[in-house]
C-alpha cells in the first residue's frame, strides 16, 4: 500500500470550518442577544467607550403611550437606531434617549370608555384621581412598548427615558408656557377653531384627518336691501360718465352656495371678488316645487350661472353686467329676516381674495364664527363696518355639545321641541341642517339644494367629523413683533433655570440691536420660523417646501384644550383675558409642579397657594389644558437642554412626513418663540407603509403587517433589512412577497459571512504587505477603499438603501461569485507557506471586519452573532469603530484593468455554463477553452493574468485570431469568442484540477506537483 492510499486528502485541505449556522434561527437567537446586551449593560458600555467624543444627538419624537407598536413604529425606530449606531461607530458619542408622549385625549378617552363600561361618570370622580388613572394607563404602555422596541434591536437609555408626564417635564412645559405669557405672546381670543363635539374639545390641524363625507348643499338667496342708484361706467379726462343702470338691482337677490346649511344663522356678510365677472339674471321659466319663480332677478358669477340655474331646473336670461362698484355699495338682507326675531340686520358685501368662480356661485356666505377665512374677512372690515353702524360682535351660535344657542334665534333653546343640533355625541348628523333648510324654504329664500361627497376634517382619535366653531381659546400670536425676545446668545440658546421665565438682563438690553431675521423683516414668530426653516437641512429636500408652506399659511397657534389629562395652561387671567405677570406666582407654580407634577394645579386650595397675598384680587385660574403638541414641542427643553449627556440643538429629528404639521411644526414654533431658532439642524422624514398593492393598511381589509408577527416568524433583522432596502423617504410597500425577497437576500448575505468565518478559522494572524500581494487581492483592497467612502457618505446622507444594495451586491456578485470562487483553490489547497494564500487570508480578514462593522447598525443581531463567532472574547461588535481604510489602497488603474479582465471572464464562464447545461462537462475544471481575443485593449489587460485560475479552468489558450462561427460570444463584449475544449492531463486527487504533472512526486503519485509540495509542508508541520 502506498503512502497516498493511506491519506484522506479532504483532511489536508483548508476547508471552511465554522459553527456559524447556515440557518439563522433569528426568532430564537435574537431574544438571547437582547438578554445578553441587557446583562452586559451594553448601553452603559457604549457611553463609557464614547466618553470625550463629540456628541451626535438624534432627538426622539415621542410615540404615544396607548397601545402595542405597529409597523409605522417599527419603521421609525429602526431608522433612528441605524442613525445613532452608525454615528456611534464613526467616532461620535451618539446617545439615543427614547421618549413618550403621555398626555392628551387618546389616553383620556380610553379611561372614559372604561368608566362608561362600568356605568360611571367621569365628572363625578375627583380630577386628580382621574388623572392618576390616565398616568397609570400611560405607564403600562410605556413598559409594553419598551419591550417591543428592545426586541427590534433598538439600543438606547430605556432605563431613563423622557416622558411628558414626568414631574420635571411637566414643570418645564409649564415654564415654557410662562415664557410665552410673560413675553406677551399668549392671549385669550375668540376665533373659529376645529371642534370635536364627540370629544368636547378644540383640535389643532395636526389632530385631524380628512375623510370622505356627504354634506347637504344649499343655494340661498340674499335679497338686495339697499342698491346703488347709479353706476360709474366710464372715467374720462374731463371727469366721469355716470348713468342709471338699465335694470335696477333693488329687487334682485345675491345667491350663495354652502355645504354647511347650519352656519346660515351665523351669517353676517357675503364676500365677492372684484376680479370676477358678475351678471344680473332673470328667471324666465321654472319647473321646481320651491325656489325662484319667473320674473325673479338674481346675481351670479357669469362663469357659474348656467350650472346653478340647471341645478334649480330654471330657464333664464342675462340682463346685464354687474360692476364691482355696485356690489361694494350694496347691502343685503339676511335670508332668515323675520324668523325667530333675530335676523333683521344688514348683511354687507365684502371683497375677499378667497372668492373664486371655480365652484358655487361666485359669492361666499360669510359666518365669521365658523371659518377662518370668514373670520379674517370680517375682522379686516371691522372698523369700516363699525363706522357704518353695523354690529361687529361675532355670535356664538353653537355650543360645545353641537346645539344651537340663543345667538341662533328660532333654532336654539327658544325652538319648540328644544335646540337643533349639528352633530350628536356619536358623531352623527343632527337635525340642524334640516331645521335651517325648512326655515329657508318657508321664507322663500332657498334657490336649490343637493348633496356633495367631499373631503372633510375628522378627529383622528374618534374618527368623527368636526365642526368649525367660535369659542374663547388661548392662542399664541404668529405675527406680533417680539422685539428680539428669546434670541440665542453664542453657544447654548438658553442657560436659564426651569423657573426663570423672564428675559435675562443681557437679552433685554440687546433687544433693539438684535433680530432673528433681516433688518427689513418684522421679528415675529412666523418670520423666525420661516428663517429657521431656511437654516435647516431637510432630507428629502421637499420637506422644506412643505413645512414652509404650512408656516406661511397657518393661523395663530391654539393652545387650549377643554380636557383634564395634561399640563394645564397655568396662568391667572382677569375678566378681560389679561394674564397675571408675577414672577413670585410663577415660581410657586413651578416649584409645586417640580415636586408634585401638574396635579398640583387641580389640588384643593391651589388658587390661594399660588396667588399667595394676591388671592383676594380678581384673578381667575385658567382650567384648560395645553395642546399635547405644545407638550411634545417642548421636549427639547427638558431632554436636550437638561440632560448633560445630550446637547441643544439636536443634530437631527426624524419622523413620518405627517409631522410637518405635527412635531416638527410645534417644536419649531415653541423653540423659535422662546429661543429664536429651531431645536434641530436636520429634519428627516419617512413615508408610510402600504400593502403590496399600494393600499393603506387597515384591519378591515386584513392587509396589516404586524411587526411582532414578523419577528416571531422571521426575526427582527429581516424587518430591519426591509427598512434598509426601501426608499423610506417615500411610501413603502410590505407584505409576504416583499418579506420573502428580503429573506432571500438575507440568506445570501449570511452565507457569504458564513464562508468568510469558515475560511478565517485558518487565520493564524500573519500579515502580508500590500505591495507583496497578487493583483486580485489588491483589487479587493481597492474595492474596500471605494466602499468605505460610499458607506460613510451614505450614512451621512441617511441613504441606507444605497449602502445596503451596494454591500449586498458586492458580497453576492463580487465576492461569492467572483473573488471567493476564484480563490477557493488557493485558500483550500495551497501550502501553508504560500504568500498567495496568506494574502488571501489577510484580505478575507479585512473584508470580514469591514463588512460586519459596516452592516452592524443595520443588522445588529446577525453582525453581533458573526463578530462573536470570529472574536469569542470580544464584548460586542457595537463597541467597535468602522475600520480605517488606507487611502493608498485605492488603485484606479488596477481597477480599470480588472474590469476588462472580468469582461473576458464573463464570456468564458458563459460558454462553460452551456457546456455544463448540455452535460458535456461536470465541472469547469474539466475544461481548457480556447479564447479568441481580437480587441487590443482586452488582450493587453489579460496578458499577464492567469486566466485559467481566474476562470476556474484547468487550462486556457488565448489567441488573437478572429473567433470561428461556432464560438460562444456576448453582444456586450466585442472582440471575444470562446471555443470549448476539454482539459488534458490527469485529475489531481486533492485539488481536482487536470494537470500534466500529476504523479511527478512518487510519494504522492495521484496529485499535482503543487499539491504534493503542500502535503510535504503539512507533514513537516505535523499536520499530516
């Protein structure tokens, strides 16, 4: 028996050896890693390791503490986690402090539902007992969500999060409100606001969503009460030509159109546009049961007359043009004049920029208590109207429960059967529209009626329609000159204590010299916010335009809510709404809030406690609570400013695109009003997750994807990989097929890592100078240098998809299918002393270290598992830094050469694939193809390259003659043709290559000379 017959050659190969499993088993493995991180206190270790580094702060937008997390939460938190981890691993101290929004109606509503289920009345329970139940409810869900976020792999200070219901937070929120009050930015006013009858509170724009809604529509006649006697039709150099109108307007009616019939009792004016062409029309025939009769004269916008008359089933003729001057001097009668004894007043015609002739009649019914544009038009005309003797008081026609009040005579409490109602407690239409329409028909003032399905605001909590209602509320001015109040000094924007709500002396003395904006722009909250938007980086850039448009158009900020669970508007006011400005009172309030929380405001004896010696003065305690957006908009104060491990302003805020009207918006206004700038330098927005067909996810459609289910079935890293491969700036899609695509990509990525780990099991730590490495290794180092630049720029740009796709493609296409494939023979078979093998090991080592650390922020579980498999004594990959890649590894000339080499290789491997498919060969090592290369550049590139090794064949012949017709070619690679041929020689029993020197070493007669030399070395080392 020969020596060779005693050897199992497979045991002489450096085959991959690893316990890193091919099957990930993420659902079982990930919870163990979460436990490990908790036990080793990874968060604390991260802070210790980053001590002294520059801070990079992502401030967490607080999710609401009222239920399990959904896919939107998962998307949001994963993105934040990737950002903080990537900066932490690039030389920063990137501390993530999670937070929760705890106040407000959603939680209060849940507790009320529990009360109703038990037959209890919330108002019969002491307010602080009710508030405690709200607090306990929020705390429960904070704990639940904390566990769910940790399961996603989110790393942060979950032991010390911020919450808006923390006593210190409530004191700081109250202190921020006091800054607005003390600087005269806070005022009590009466304006139409969006009002939820179901929830009995005012709502902000950020608290509504728009849904389809069917409204009653009516066309209403407003009889001309006073018409001009003459019309100016021409001006000449010598004067004006004044003539009497050919048709009098004295018995005509102006017609309006509205989708809210219930607002007619609140009408006080009609708006028109001087830019619109109007005409006087006469009814010539009528087919209707009610409404205009032949001979009636009506005024319409010319562009809308035909449509309106058709709706009322009328025939008509146009009598003449109605000039804008005529309209401006006209006075109308209210269509309900004589009804209920309360509508016998003049209704003026007012010019309005908001009036168009796109729909309706060209005239806009103006009820200043029920719409912002109506309110603005009425207020703008106030002085002129008062001078004409017209009552300018805005009526309160609807109460908080949706009932008409005494300001709506005939429909309110004086109505037989009781007041009519706009919306009931269940959000259903009441009888208000019906009552008003019947009254208009009885007065012969209804021109036509109909129904319209359109987009209408609904409360995002109750999902019920809201109304616009004039109520006394607390507002912050958007356009009042602030005189430099609160503008930042150098460095920190605020170095005051929480109780210090007055401007520091230095600020006061500098007000006249400082401005948040240019010298020509008023220093208002609006101008500050607009400038701050210009100074902020937006990702994507379209977010800047969106937020700017919202700030440009928004009305004054409504702060008050008529609820119980939240931070109160902790000011005292007199009967005129003037706020008490007393530093001693403010200090007592803040001290109590710091010690007891905002419950102190509702405690027995609170008024006397806070007012002290002023308790006998006529000051009323405001019992409204703050809009929760003011709470969340203030989080930068008690988080970024008050925590020494963070900084103000934040480097980045990241939330869904709906937060342009929510958290980004309120944080901007709060900070600009008190500090003169935004609390952030960068704003990143993501879209929403739709199903695979692009539909909104909903339980009723059964198309929701629950993150807990995905983690249970596939693992959190699969969910994270999906986030990383999406265009998250836009809406994304998710479902079974999308998840499977990511599972397949993950499997390829994992197998590449597994192969590297198996190969590195033979790494003995030796190094090889780059200059001594073969070209192929230097090419891989060049690619690492390129990728390092791309990865770092990608993380800086928050372009995670580009990083992920590039790295996966690199691992699958350039490593698994090319470099590793080519180098397997060297790595498995070369002798221990082989420089080529050692160089390949060094490159695989550097590939592994780079790829695993680069991917660790994205796939923290898998990369931790891989890192600990490679470095069993290591603490965590997340305590590592991205490796430093030497710039001298870049070699563009070498890369250009190998791009040509790989072009030729593509043609060869394409030809061999056909040979395998046709079963003419079983392995590429059985081939020794003839390669015809006529392209001079390609021929020069491969001249000194071992193409047999590169193409994984046992032999190869390169010729410069044109390829015969039978040759395999690729259209995209000109000048290359391949003619298949079988390899000569004998098959090496160890490497399976066909060579002519098999048997050249008599001691190992069935292997090649290369393999025999390797076996001699292994024997000398005692490994054989």
